[in-house]
C-alpha cells in the first residue's frame, strides 16, 4: 500500500518500520463506554501491542499489521483523527463547566464547535487549537496556534503559541468573548492565515513575520 494511502487511512508507521498505529477521532476527547469497548476489542482482535492515550486526547491502537488496517477501520466504524500533515489537528479541550468544578466557561461546547468546523481542514502548516475553561489552561491554550481561555468575563482568544522546536507563548488577541464571538473571530483568524501564510509556516512564525499589531488590526479592526 502506498504511503499516501496509509496516511489517508490514518496509519502511522512505527519505530520498528513494520507495524502501524491508528488513532480514531474522538471529538473533544470525549467518548462513550461502547466506544472504549470497541477500541479494546479491536486491539485485542488484531493483536495490537498497546493502546496509548495521546497528548491530543485520542486513543491510539499501536502495533498493527499493514494487511489488517482496512479491517481495523471497518470494525471500529470511526473516522481517523487528523494526526499528520498541514491541517487542523484534533482540538484539545478541557472539561470546563460541563464536568469540572474549576471551570468558569463552557469549553466543551466551544471545543466541539471548533471540531465540527475545522478538524482536518487543510492549511499552510499544521494547526493546533486548544480550548480551556479556566486559567489553569488544561487545554494548553497558551501553546496552540489558536487558543481559547475561559475567564469569569468570557474567553480570551490567544494566537501564535507553539510547543514544538520553536516554543512560543501565544499572544492575547481579544478578551471577554462569548462562544459565538469566539466562533466568528476563529473563522477570521483561520481564513486570514490560510490566505496569507507561506507553506509550512506555523501561526507564530507568520505573526512574527507580519507583526502582531498588523495581525490584530486586520482581524479585530471591524469588530466592536
């Protein structure tokens, strides 16, 4: 099977250069007991080496044979998580006011909206989104290309964070935003980045190149 076909199946070659991992998409990192049982059953059926909870709130099935991949996805009945390539990766979401006593904003609702609108969207480079319901930032919002951080006055919107080879703390674009306002500004941010960034240029590098003041003015200039 060609490498492109394997990537389209969400299969990632492992260190041994023989086996593969797959990571089904679990929006906001939330799933039912039935989904957990299915993951375990499939891992057992195809003699996987392990199940791994990833930093992107997916559960990867590790150590699968190439010839089993089609049947693995058929048995799972789930879509692959966007784990590689220049696209919006799985959105990281904290429990927020839905589940957590410390939550002050509804990060789950906003995170699921971001997932529905953008997960897997092709962009100039990989693009990570984090949504946190309070200042503890369990969604790692300060380290994402686009982050949302809950406060008692609404969400802060953060841009340009990165935890990779060139680590950056995000810059604050706006504050006191509702879920609907966050959705509107997110659309402007993503489309602006999509139109103007260079290939393989992460959001932080893009903002550094054009200047944060220019970026903020272009995004927020007509928002009262």
